[in-house]
C-alpha cells in the first residue's frame, strides 16, 4: 500500500482489491473425534462481492458460510466456499469450520480468516475474534437401546442466553439411516435425514426468560440489550492490528426471530428403515443375562468415592462445565454421540434427557393414588399373586412331566426284568435236558448253575436297592436281549427349531447291516454314474466322428463343384472361339470380294488425279498403305 501512489493507476478505484484478516486459536483435540475449529457471525454493511479464505495447520477443514435469514449454505466447491455476493440482511452470516481427528491427537494452534472483496466495507464480526474467540462443545455419549418407535435419543436443550449453535450427531454404525428433528415446543424448526453422521450448521436458540429467572441466573434481557446496543459489549471492543472493527453504522443482528417468551427445544433422532436393529434371536435373553451380570460386577468393583460428592453432583446437573464431555463408554457396543457447539463467552448450555412422557405417566399414577388411596399397593399385591399362581402352575406341570417320565422308565425296566426271567427259565430247561442226556457232566453243570443263580440273585438285589431303573439285568450273559420300546429323545426347544434342519421319521441305530445297505446304495450310485459317464463319452466320440465325416463330405462336394465349373467354362470358351473364327473368315472373304472394284476405279478417276497432283509425293521406293476396314468382334 505504501508504494501504490507511484503507479499510474492508483486513482482507478474500480481495480482495487480489499482484504481483512481475522486470527483466532483452537484448542487441543483428542484422537478420533469430530470438533469445531471456529464459528463466527459476520454482518454485511453493504452489498459486496467477497471471497472467504481460511488458513490453518489443519488440512481437512470444511468451511461453511450460512445465511442466517434463510438457514441455507452459500455456494461452495469441495470444502471451500465460492466467491459470492453478500447482501445486507437481518441476522448476518455465520462462517464456521469443522474438522475431524484420526489416530493421533491434534495440538492447539492458530487459524486465519481472510475476506477478499471489491469494496472497502467488508464483512464485520459481531465480536472480537482474537480476544474472545473460541468454541465450547457440550457432548453426550450413550448406548443405543432399541425402542418400539425406533427413537434413538430425545434430549432437551436448555439455554440461558440467545445464541447460535451447531448440532452434530453420529452413530457407531456407519450405515444407519436416521432422521434428526429439532422442535421448539410443538413447532418443527429443522429436519434432516442422514446416514451415519450429520451436522446442522446453524440453529438459533433463544432463552426462556421465566426459566432463567427461576434458576437465579442473570437476566437474559441484560445480555440481549448489550448485544443489540453494541456498546460496552465484547463485540464493541477494539480489534487487534490485523482486524477491522465493525463499521460505525453497522448494527449487530438481532437473534430473536419469534415473540415467544418461553421456549422448549427438543432434539429427537429416529432410526429409519430398521437399519440399526438388534435382531431378536434365541440367544438374546442369554446375552442380556450376561450383560446384566457384567454390569453388576462392574458396579461392585467400581470404587465408591464419587458417592461422597453427592451434593456436588446434584449441582452439576444444573450447571455444566465449559466443555462438558460424557464419560467413556465401551465402543464395542452400539452407541451414539450428540454434540452442541456454540461460541465461547455465551452462557452454558445444559443437555438433559427428555422425561416428559415418564413425568406424565408418573402424574397420572399420582392422580389415581389421590382418587383411590392404596391403589398402587393393591396393584402390586395382585401382580405378586398372579406371578405366584403362574409359578405354581409351572411347578405342577413340571412335576407331572417328571412323574410321567419316571413311570415310563419303570415300565421299560419291568419289561426288561420279565424278559430276563423268561430267558433264565429257558436256559435252565435246556441245561436240564442236556444233563439228562449226558449224566457224566451233571455235577459240573450243577456247580455252574449254582454260580449263575447266585450271580443272578446278587444282580437282582443290587437293582432293587438302586433308585435308577435304567440298569438292566445280566447283560454279560445274554447281550442284545433288550429292545428299546419308544425311547424318549431330547426335545429341541421351540425357539431353536428354525436353526436345525428337519428330519423324517425316528432315528435308527447304524449297525453293520444298515451300514452294508448304505454301502450298497452308494456303490450302486457310483456304478450308475460310471455307466452314464461312459454313455456320455461314447456319444461324444460318435458325434466327433460324425462331424469329421461330414466335413470330408463337404470338402468332396466342393471339389466336385469346382471340377464341373471348370468343364463348363472350357466348353463355353471353345464354342466362343469357334464362332469368332467363323466370323473372321466371313469378313476376310467379304473384303477379298470388294478389293478388285477398288483397284479399277483408281486410274480413270479425275479426283484421284487431281489429288495426286496437288498432294505431296511419296518418297521413292515407298508404297502407300491402303486402309483396310477391320471387323471387330465382341
């Protein structure tokens, strides 16, 4: 600028370019975290064509310019705004920058906002960026719990001064479709559908005067008057050397766009198209039980030191710190993150879960209790009675099933003992017959018979003493004499039947006979496949031979056709040559007949003498050539 007057075009104001720089700082950021680099509100005093440039050590900053009157984003390309025309409006323009940290943390640093335009009256900030700049972030992290109405979260935003906030919501699952709605009482302020993550750049939040005065906070009228007047406020401080102060005639935009005295802001996120569902499976109760046990063990192992600060925690619900961050959670489970970012220097923002529905239900129960004292106790007693009756019925049913199983097993064991007795009697009768036939071995047989009888008695005594009726009698002497009579197999639970392939009929024992039958069937299948394969191979060879023979026939036919064509050509050419010779002979005869008349007419003609006298004489010894007409043949 100092040497501008040395140039000849220094008086041409139309070719001037003006710029203004605003510098600020951003705080340190943890790894894998979304954050706001800056957010500032600017006012356009006059209509001007301005380009917004941003410079910082960060490489992945998305700069957005929002028109606060319409809430729409100004034209942009990629992560940078386009040069565009800024027109004076009521609420100004919000310039914000957002970024994301990856595996490593980001240390604090400085940034610069440069406004380049064609007019000396560029955008003016509503506060001193260098002195009071910064962004305060209130963050809530919580687990996702499936809801009947697919509501992922519903939180209330309490503000104590008028401010412009940026709302960001993200899910742990990147492909979740959801809709984010912002309500003021029953009025829908903003609605957006997104996948995985979304950012609402600029939302105007107005304080509730009654709520702020009831909590004993400073009256919002004072802060609002300071903002509107532009005197003795942070926005009216003198800027640094590289910043331009707002123009004298510029008025800070009024944020109040509604005449409502009370506001109730609610942010609700609803999951769409069932994209974040917990599939109900038979293992879900087991997993819930395990998670309940883990939570109980964690609560038991957790130190009890925070309980000493109970009153402070109660106060913490009413007053949040400057940058509130929820405690760490297990990232292996589904969770969501909700952030509200606003300018540092404004009153703090409190986020609380919306319990309006629970409060209504609690009020209804209280009204019932007032109308009918003791109603809750009666309902509790009736429920306990119903649960006790249900448990008693379940026990009776289980006892009946157990008795039925015992009767069935005892019937099986009784049939086994009867069959053993009958087989013992038959063996004794056979042995007696053999003893009568062979009397020499009678003493040995009697001794063996006595040993067998004593062994059988011992076995019967042991079976009568034991409670379990599944033990059979004399299995080592007569193996295979028991036949199962409809054994009771394990019954698959109803919720697991969908995951097991069905079978037809009752299961069978795979013995040697059945195994041989399966081997024969398998062998037969292999033989059938071998026969089929051989048939396919034979068909292929036959088809190949047929195609080869067909090719040879085609070649022979083509060769014969060529020979026939050549013979026809020779015949046609012979007849043509004969006709030509005949015509030539006729023409020669005709010319020979005409030649004597031509010779006689030459000496007596005057024309010939005159022509010969006037014409040039031929050289000596040369003859004149006669023109002989030639016949042409086609």
